[in-house]
C-alpha cells in the first residue's frame, strides 16, 4: 500500500533494475526515484552505468530485471524509443547529436511537440503559434541570430545548446541530460546551469555530469553511481564527504 | 492542406524542371510529327521511343533517389519494382493482341497456348482492361514494397544488410519469372505487342503520345517528390538518413517514415516501368537482374543524390552515353560505367549537380576572401593577412 503510493507520486521510478552485457553487469540492482519538478544530478566514474541507465529509461536497452515506471504507472520496459519519447521523456546525448544538414530552425521545428504520424508530418505547416514557440526557444538558447545556419556550422557549445533547445521543443515532463557542458567554456557552463535550473522549476531533470563545479552550480540532489549501483545519495556536500565516494570516484 | 503541400513543392528549381519537362513533352512529338521529313530539326522515328526510354530511366533514378538520397536506404533492388510495373503493362498489351497472335487464340497469349494451357490463370483476369492494368501498375509494386519494407524496417535491418536483401529480392524475382510455370512467358517474357488503347503501338503518333506521357509522368513524379522532400516529413527523412536513432528519440517512428518513402518510391518506379515497356516493345526477366538495379544507383550517384534534378540528369546522361558506347565500342561499356562510378565516388561525392554547388561555393569563398582582404593601409600598419608559407 505504502509502496504503491510511493510510486504514484514519482516522475521516474527505478527499482531493482539490472542489465548484463555478455555477463558483465552494467547495471546492478539500481534503484532511483525522481519526483515531479525535481532535478537530480548523477555522478560517478566511467563505466558506472550512467549512460546505460539512460538507455534503459529511453527504451534503447531492455533491462533483464527490475521495474522502470514513468509518472508512477507507465511501464517503460514494454515500450520502444518513439513511444517513450512521445510519453514525454526527452534525452540529450553525451555527444551532441543535432541534424547537421538541417538549419537550426528546422532542428527545433522537427523536435516541436506535434503529431508525429506520417501524414500529419507530411501536411504540417507551421502556424503562428508554432513560429512564436520556435522563436521563443531559439531566444532561450541564444541561437535566434543563427536560425538559418546549418547546424553543422555551429560550434560545439552551440550544438549542445541547440540540443537543449530541441529538448525544450519536445516539451517533455522528464529530461535526461547527458554531460551537457562537455566542451563548453566556463561562461557557457554557468549559463547552462542557470537554464537547467529554470527548466527544473516545472519539469523533472536528470543530469549526468563529471564537472563538479557545474554540479555544485546546479545545487540539486546528487546520486553517485559506481559499478551499476547507487554508492551514495544526498546533497553534493554530503556525497562528496562520503569516504566511499572519495575512495571510488573523487580520489584522495 | 493538400494545396499547401503542392504549393510548397513548387520551389524555383521544381518549377523550372516541370516547365522544361512539359516543353519537352510538346517539342519532341511536335518535331517528329509536324516537321517535314527532310527538315534538319525533325527527330527521326527511332529517336522518339529512345528518348522516351531515357525519361522512364530518369524517373526510375528519381524514385531511387527518394529512398537513397533523402532517406538513406540504399536499395539495390529497385529494378524489381520497375520490372513489375512493366509486367503489369505487358500483360495488358498481351491481352490486346487477341486473335492476331501466332496461334490466334482470342483469350490466351501465345506462350500459354504453346505450353498447352487451357485457361487463363486467375492473376491474368481483368488485365485486358486498361484501367485495371494501370491500377495494378501502382498497386503491385506498392504492395510488394509495403510488405518487404514493413518486415525489413520493423526488424531494423539497415545499411549494407538492407542493400543485400533488396538485391536478394530482385534476384529471387528474376529466378521466379524465368520459370514458365509462373505464367509470365518465362525466359522470353512478354512481347509482340500490337495495340495500346486501340492504337497501333508502332505508329509514330502512338510513340509520340507515349513519349509525352513519359515526360508528363516524370513531371508529376518531380512534383510529388518535391512536395515530399520540402515537407516536414522530408526533413524527417533526411534526419533518418543522417542520425536514425536520434530521430527515434525525438518520437518519430523511423520504420514508418522509411516505409512511406519506400512505397512511394516503388510506385514511381512501377509507373516508370509501365511507360518503358510499350516504348521498347518487350519485358522479360532480365529486367530483374541485380546488375540493372545497381546501374540505377550509378545513374543517381552520377547525377547527384539528395537532389531532385540530379537523378534525372544522371539517368538521361548515363543512358545517352550507354547508347553511344554500346554502338561505338560495345566491349568497353562496362569498363566505362565502372570508371564513371569510381570517378564519381572519388571526386564528385554529390554528382554532377554537386559540381555546380562546389563551383559556386568556391567562387563565393574567393569573393569573400577578396572582400575580407585588408586594404593596403592595413598591411602597411603591420597587419599580416596571410600566414607566411613554411620554408
């Protein structure tokens, strides 16, 4: 009873999730909960299973065991990538993957939350509302001036921002953001933290990051993963003071 | 909704292309039929179906480009859809022969009489009606593409594996159509056509009409492809080509996007095949040969994939070259074709059309460089615009 209620109030609920690749346990009995309008930062050494966890949530990898629930009731292990995306889970990849042969504008337009069916897409014409929304998103990610440029011509940091813009356009309830500040300057990093904090006021955000100063900037709850399981949870200060975390991840 | 889509299709390039095709649709037949025989501008009779054939090849290349150039599906079996469309037309033409065949059987085509068949197989029913045969030209290739694509794309068969199974598909059909028991004339295929829509198939006026029909069909295919690739779905197709899994995470059903492109492409290829058969006068299983489908890939690559006009240029030019070469130096044609493909792959990744783009990019770069070059004053002031070459 209390367990059911516990699930009901969550945006993302992972319980006892395990997956093995050729006998190697990438995720081992992992349990994580993210509440609505909450940000969670996930840190951990390479190979801790951070990206695999995202693959499981977004339907790219099927877990061998365990429960993955979205919004307290939808079983994500039964759905494919497109269905999960349409439920309202957006993902930003570690390596920025934008559509390079499309313009910045078209990248956002494709991501914009609209019917995804073949014929709805074929006969789609952007109405004033859509144009206003795309403009607003481009303003937020500071790419409005470059809206007609091909995404291929953006700098690395700008591609990261474009991808965050695409996430916003999808209007997801849950955002999974994998290393958003890799390759960004310090100033860009601060801006990104601000933007993500802003987004987390209304949506759930899971950020995977190595950059400790960025995680500090986010000021959110932190979970440290290692070898596919939770090593420590709490505020960044609590987690980074944890002797096990220091030994296994932070060093010294 | 549909008018908007059509309006979008009419970008400047598409308008020009359609206008040229319509002009050709009028000019070529007019030059053949209206000019006096001794006029230097008169196209000889043999040239009209020959040019018509080039147009159907261009249409086939355009169909391939829709799936390959825009959606990243390298089909090495597109000749199969072309051939099936051709067979559907051939069946209609066979039924028009009637009692003028060698065995003068009013219902059965000659090859069936020869095989001692007593009645028409069920799949030949209705093919004596032009409208029904034309329906089959569209439905059968479309259905085959739908079933094949549904299975392949749902199982996420991509890249070279998909290319191999498309090749296997056309090869399987080649073997099947070679069999006399299939009821499509076996090795010899369907030929000795007499009439189409009551007109003699070899009459200059019929050939002129078939040419015009080919040019108009190609123009319509250009419009359809242009409408698709300029739509948001077209952008999603390119997204699938460039980053398939990313597109999936945006919530698009990649398998359906591919299936749509594949089916539309197969239908265009089928119509091209149906226009090809009455102009060359024969359809036989060799049209299913894997090498034919690979040739279509070469036409598309040479012209420029990922553009609407590229495959049309490639389809026409390579085949004009083929006609010339196979006449002048028949034994060297395959070497020339191979060399063409190698040269295109190495030096013209975007084909002939890309060459124009490359040239334009180079000139704008030069202009920009000229503009950005510092004035003499700046140079005097110590600005060093260009790094000194290493010595």
